[in-house]
C-alpha cells in the first residue's frame, strides 16, 4: 500500500487549515500542516489517510511510541479513578512515585528531591527560582544558541530572537549570555571553551546563582559541546558556590542513548529540569535536585494547580517502565549507529553530521536557512516528518521514536538522503 494517497497536505487537511485560519491565532505555527487522525508504530496517519514516517516524535516527546501501550493503559486506569485533586490540596501516590523514579534515575547517587510542573518552561523557571533562593544571588548564566522556553523569564534565557522573542519584551533582568562550546564552528577543546566562558563570567558577572545549560543544545542546533566543557563549568560552579543546572528537557529519558545526556560527560548537576519524553505525550515536567537545595524552599514556595496531575503521573510511570523494559537506551544507540554513517555519506563535506543516540543532526555549512528548508520541504512532500533547528535555521534534526521499526527508519532515511543530495546539489 502506498504511504501517500494525496498530495501533502491533502484536501481534508486543507479544509481544516481554512477553519484553523478563522479560529486559531496566527501566532501559533505548524511545521507540516497535515491534520493527524491517529498514530501507530512510527507513523502519523492524517485525515486524508496518508501515512507519514515520524522522525520528530512531536519534538522529542513520544520516544516510547505513539500511542505507547503502557502509557495508554496507565492513563485509562487513572482517569477512571480520579482526574485531579490538586497535589497542594489532597495528595496522591502517583506524584510521589514519579519523584522517587526521577530521584533514582537522574545523575548522581546523592539524596534528591523533585517537584512536578506542567511544561518545560515552567520547570526551568522554577529551577531558577530555587537557585536564586538558595544562593541569595540574582545572576543566571546562559549560552549562545540556548533554548529554555517561551514564558517571560525563559524567553530571557532563550537566545534566538525570531520567532521566539521578537516584540515580546521587556525580558527579565540578570541574565548573562556567554559563548557555547561549538566544536564544528569554534574548533576549541572543551577546557579552552570553558576557560573563555569562565573568564567572561568572572570579569563581567561574578559568582552567579546558577549556570544553566542544555548538555546537548536542542532548538539551537543540536550542538554537543566539546568533551570536558560541561565538567569544567560544573567544577567552577562547585568552587564558586553557584548551582550547575542541566536542562535535560530535550535530551532526557533515553533520547541520547543514556537516561540523561550529562551521563556521557560524567557530570552530576545540582538541579536537572525534565519534561517532554517523561510522560509519553502527556504534559508533565520536573525539577530534580540535591535534597538540601530542594528542601531549602519554604512550604508553599513551589506548586501550581495542575503540576504533577495524576493522569500525567500515571502516564510517566507507564513511559518510564516502557523505557526500562524495552531498553530504549540501547534502541537509541542503534538508531544513531544506523543513521550517522548514512547521513555522513549523503552530506559529504558540505557540513557536519553529529548526534548521540537518537538525537541526530545534519548542519549545512552555509549559515543561511535555504538548504535546510528545501531539504525539509522535500522530506515533507514525500511524507517524512523532519524538523529544522539552529540559530541560523541551517540544521535538519531527527528525533525518531525510540521504538521506530527498523524498516521504517531505513525508509525515512532513504528519503532524507535523497533530499540532502538534491539539496546541496551533489
Ligand atoms: N528547554 C531544552 O527543548 C522545548 C519548543 C518548541 P516547553 N523545546 C521545544 C517551541 O517552538 O516552542 C524546550 C527545550 C529545552 C525547555 C523547553 C521548553 O519546554 O514544554 O515547550 O515549555
């Protein structure tokens, strides 16, 4: 059976697009405006019956599958018992159990505590609140190309102006941006790139509340810092009484072939923010950190109506069980091992192919968006969902479901390879 029955988008999607234009704010955009009817085993099936190969997982969310049987079962079971009480009014076990799992799974064997929220942005905001409270300091150090969210504080932390920040200021103060280690572009070793950062911070900021970093940057271009960069920053933080905060919202939960990307560098953060892959598609996020830091917050200082909603917690437990049972870390590594050589061969010397596990990127040498846009568009037209990213929009990124069947991945990669070869005019 052919995967595509109509042009992309098909007539039913086009009709929905017209309704959307009259109902949904133009401020909310979609990469590929096909309207989804259901999903199965690495495929998104649209309302016209087209079966698209999903190499995006809804931006690194549905790694465990979509729908994932254990997640669906846990959600059904919970919603039939109760949908909500508000943990701040009358608590329930699921919240506690998710925190126990996070405390056990995140890097480091020290005593930890967690608090649950609804979105990645909210988790990052709360990590900064905690860092400021326990250190009594205001400054937050962030990096070029960083992405931490779309709320006002997290927009201040996010680097890229268009589309995220443009016109939405003023932004929160006491945020200081320093250069990221970017081996493909700066050629610096990890320690040298860290020394450049720390010199700036010492001279221009002084000891901050925290250094906040994505261990592998996501929206900013799937930039993996040179070995030793993260460790040098973490060591400096320890020295200067600042918290080292890892934003593992995109990298966490087996995406990079480890539970958390910090593990690749043997770095143990003081605070870790998680979201996305944690709950197989339900909105849930967390801050996990050293017990003495997390418990230094006054009762009532952290919370929110929906944070750690029982249905989202049930989904998270189903998702985490799935990751462990199916060994999705190994699955992620297999995806990387399959994809990297193929993508390198397709790109030749026209840029950089990089990634860990199933977080993979093709960066085109030209720092303009045209080639990436063209490549993404031809993948989309052929029914393969890929995303672009990068400060310059010149990166194609892959975040396939970790359970994607091998044949489907191969088929998606073949389409992408062809698009790359055409796109760079080889
Ligand atoms: N930190 C590292 O990747 C979300 C955002 C897409 P929320 N990334 C996808 C978009 O255009 O809005 C993200 C992230 C990192 C924080 C966030 C924010 O998480 O759940 O989107 O708030």
